[in-house]
C-alpha cells in the first residue's frame, strides 16, 4: 500500500482523526459538523423566596459540604453543627467544616438540635448505617431530613423510614448529587422533559471512582456499614434511571458485585453492575473503584440517555479527549449534533428544596421516587451474584 492510499485508508477507518464521510468522499471533520455552545447562566437567576433554619449532624462524608452549600444558596440559615465521629476525627471534621462555612456554633448534643423548635431541617452525613436511624429521630422530632447517600443500608431500615414518613408527614430527602448538583445533569433533565430526544427508552450509566485506600476510614471497607457498592455508589445511578425514564415502578433484572482486585479488604466490593427495568424504560449501571491515577479527576462519570428521536451523552467531571472543564453535554437529534458546555448553569435544588419545606410541595425531589431508588439498589445488592472472575 503506497503512503497516499495508506493515509486514505486510515482516514476512512477513523484512525488519524474523526471524519464525517458522505457518498462523495470526505466532508467535514467531526468537530465542524457539531454545533458548539457555551450555555450562559441566567444573569438574573431566581432569588430564594423563603428562609428556613437548619442544622447539620454528622460530618463523616465530604458530601456534607456541598449539601450545606446548596441549602445556604437556597435561603437556609445554618444554626449549628454536630460531629458524631467516634474515631478521634471530631475536631478535624469541625475545623474543615468551619473553614468552609465560618464559625458555626457547635451543638451540645443531638438532643439539643432535635429539641430546638426553631430548626426546621437537619442535614446528615454520619456513617451510612447511621443515617436512616438519625432521619427517623429527626422526623419524629417534627423536622425534615436531608441525608447524604446512601440514606438507607437495609430493607428493614427502608421500611422503618417509610412508616415514619406516613406517621409524621415529614420529608426524608436524599441528596443524589450526581444528578441534583451537576449542571449538565440538570440540563439533560430539562431537555428530556421538553421532548428533545423523544421518549426516553434507556439509560446507561458508568460511574468509576478512585479508591485511594490509605485515605479512607475503616468503615468504608465494611459492607455492613456502607451497604455494599450498589447500595452506596449505585444509588446515584438508580435515581438517574428513574428520573430520566420517568419510571414510577421498577424492578431489578440482574445484578453482580465482587471484590476483583483488593484482597486486603475482604468485606469491600470494588465492582458492581445491575440491569433495571421500569414502566418508563430500561437501564444499565456499572460502578467501580478502578479510576486509574493517570486521570485528572476522581472519575470519568458518563451517562447515556437513549430516546426515540435522539440521544444525550454526559461527561460530567472530565473529558479525557481534551475539552477543558466539566459538565460536557452532547445531544444528537433528527436535525443536528450539538455540544453544550453546561458548567455555568444554575443549580436549583437548594432553592426548590427550601421552598418545598415551607410549602410542603415536592418540586426539588419526589419522595416516592427517592425511596424507590434506594429500594432498587438494596434489592440489587441483596440478590447480586459474583462475577466469574471472583
């Protein structure tokens, strides 16, 4: 093959760069055939309408930082904070929290928070198996609760949470941050609800994470404490499956979990996947702790949303192919292919959730959908088989 023919072959095969090929030969490069947009934030975003007083109990996961920031953006007034850590990290956790949010008063005890009638909402991120019991106590104290995920680690806990919601009429919300606190995911929801890709029929969600085992607390490697990999990480993806497909009923078709490469931690799972089906569509989820150190982010989280008239792909945290920043959204419909940089867009969850607390509405999060996502991963975890590699 002469050099010219070889180069032509490589172009056609896509090995020397992406090309768009027509029946008459080479047309535009892929980058030229995609409309690029940087979506700008609303210069006059809606201001918080309501104000509530809230407290924080449990600082064992760093998600509590973004949870607190969301409620503050939404009009919340932070009253107090309490670390429940039992591993000697209480002072460190408090110092990190105050470095972010100022000299927040430390609560004397959990009872002091629950007995403060001015507190309307409690945020919690203690060790995962402690979150549902805390939320139940909060609801029984006539307050609403916003938990880090996973909010429940057993089906027994889930039944108790549902029972307490019925008895108290309080909210047990779950911060599924990979959808609620990611601008590209928020934008994808708007596009789906506007019918931009027709009826959604499937979601595929890939969620690799970086382990960095030496920085993790002991409970992180104990399946009984964190619930297992599908219960923990997979709760994000179950939430997205339900939301984007609009499913109100769903079941687990199949699931796997295993420890493929970390024998030093026998009660830890580093890989899991599950196949879901609902009355709005189907979903496939893969979660793992195998993000390599060569990636400049903790994970290359990707979401694919397939519709009857197009599809959406999200690269939420990084684009290894070279686009800078986060929140990359690609959409192809019957008219064109579009790339959208969503990094500047507004995050409405905090504002909407504060309003929900005041108005007793469910704009920010549907209670049944939030708990159905938890139920799906608990059942997937319980019935998971082991990959043959284990």
